[in-house]
C-alpha cells in the first residue's frame, strides 16, 4: 500500500476494499469494485473518482452562524508552509486509503494565500514541488486544477467580469499561476467556475461589456496554456446563482451558447454539478443531456442538494434514482470527455469524527457504482431503449425521413397535413418509463 508519511492522521483505518453488497463492514465498498467491468470498461475507468481538496481537507464545518467544528490535526500548525505540508500528508494518506486515483484543487486550497502576490507565488511554488513528490510516491493523479478568484475581497465585484481592469489583470496573474501549477502536476483538465462572475444589481452593471470581457479573458487563458503545451480540456462549471444573485454561467444551455459566441467551443467543455442543476430548476440528467447533445459532456461534480431548501448544500450523493437517471445519459453519451467524478461535497457540520469523511465518500462511490450497473442493465436488458426509439420511428422512413434529410419544403408539410386529416394521439408512456427505472434498481 502506498505510503503514509511519518505521521498517520487517519489512525485505525486501513485501505477501503470492495466486499460486496452483503458485507456489514461500514468501511468497505458494497458496490464500487474498481476492477468490475460494466459496459466494456472497468468501473475505475468509467468514473475516475476524485477527492475535492477544499471540502475534505480545508473545510472545517463553519457556517454563517458559527465557526468550524472539525479541528483536525493537519489544520493546527501555525506556519503556512508547515500547515500546507501537513494538509498534503493527510490528503494523500486519505486518497490512498480510499483507493481513489485522483484529486482536484483550487490554488489556495493547497496553501494559504499570502499578503502579497509575490509571496503567494513563492508559496505556491513550494507546495507544488512538495505535492509533486507525494504524487510520485503514491501514483495519485490530478483530475483538474482551478483558481479561487472569488474568496478574496478584491474579487467582490467579479474577476474577469470586474468593472475595474486592474482586478481583471490580477485574476489573469493568479490564473496563470494556477494553470502553471496544474501543468506542473500533470493535471488532465482545468476548470473555470465563475465564482463571482455575474451581478448583484443590474443598476450598476453592463452585462454586454462584462460578457465580452469574460469571453476574451477565457480565450487568452486557453491560448497561454496551449502555448505552454497543455493538451487537456478546459471546463466551465455552470451555476445559476450563489454567491451572486445571477451568475453568467447559469446552466448547460447558457454556457454552450456562450462558448459558441466567443469561439471557445473547440477547447472548452462542461463540468456539471448536481446541486447546481437543482439550483437552476433542472435535473442533473437534463444538464447532462444538453451538454451531451453538443458533444460537451466533460466532467461531473458529484453531490446533492436538499429537497427542503434552495441552497448549495453540497451533501454527498445518495439518491439512487437521481444518479441512475444521470448514469443512463452518461452511458449513452459514451462517458465523459476527459473528466471524471469529483466529490464536490462536504460532511455536515456535526460530523466531527475522522471516519465520517470515509463513510461519506464510500456512500457516494457506492451510489455511483450501483447506479452505473443499474443503468447498464436498463440499456441492455429492458425495453427502455426500444420504447424511446419507437416514439421517433415516424422519422425513420417515408416522409419523416425525407424531412430529416432536408428533402421536404414547408409547402410539402402543408400537403401532408391535408392528406392525413385528423391524427390519433400517441401516448408518451411516462409512467411506464418511470416504472422501468424503479424495476431495475
Ligand atoms: C462552488 C463550486 C466550486 C467549483 C470549483 O459551488 O462548485 O467548488 O467546483 O471552483
Ligand atoms: Co463544483
């Protein structure tokens, strides 16, 4: 097993193994078997699970009503470089014990941002070098990197959409360093989540100008990374609101339109998050279908919201029906384009034991594994695909096919309507479709 530094942070917990669904061991996978082949690929290859550095190693359970409750040992050193190294040791111990292959980070998850840009750059270089060593030792890979251009007060009016050019330039400087760190750590992708790219009030906002700035900025970031040899994907992560009242990257459809408008469609794809989909009044399956329809289903942030409120609660996924529906789209799209499944999820504020974070990820990974197996069975053994195709069968031959092939004029439609007279209703069979999902779970 790979390596634990001098200090063991998660004492008494060993490697998490697959034991099958009849196991009573809470620290074992019941469904996630990395070696199991589903739809022609190992589960580990389908998913490329990743641990989110920010929630799992930086979050301490603070909320607007009180401070953190999770005072973990790696958070205690007061020197920022020592603290960052302790956090990296804990992170790589956890990721290795989980048997997960990937992690994801924001620049200042890795190390605390300093008071000056120059000092922050130095700190980042130090911790990137250290993490490179941890990666070499453990084999853990970087799914994607990103920059936190939303927490520091300088970004309160946005980063690339800030009305002050000097803030935009500062974001450019910061993102250059985050791209460099991602490349240095062999990151497979790079994510842009528009943290505060949006507005609080339209009275003081010029939407057109801000969108033009963001489009230009993203193109410049892409050109820089490509010039340095970065071959991975760039992902935009849609979210409709929070922290801003309105975020520009509202949902899949909005982002697809934006990417096409600004000539970014060949390099950028989407990183979709469950809780962001529900905030946009969509299902995750809807968001994924829209992205897949445009060849832009890049990566997923796994979590769930809460039926009783409208916040980004980032809970661990456990809704088997919701994830099964998502996995149907996932399999039909042929998987993700370059990305993986990153647990952008946090344990609750009153989950204060070291093993809670293991239970959380085990549950999430098992939910995806079970959903994948179920979705594959639905596709291969149930009448689902045939029923769906049958709804469109009138386009497979005759005049319907002529229409799809562009052989009909609008006047032809008129003539066909005339000839057909009144039509019989065709049922959508929604309840039957829903029953098939439940039956196979
Ligand atoms: C915020 C969110 C971010 C991004 C990365 O809602 O999802 O953590 O995933 O910046
Ligand atoms: Co996210």
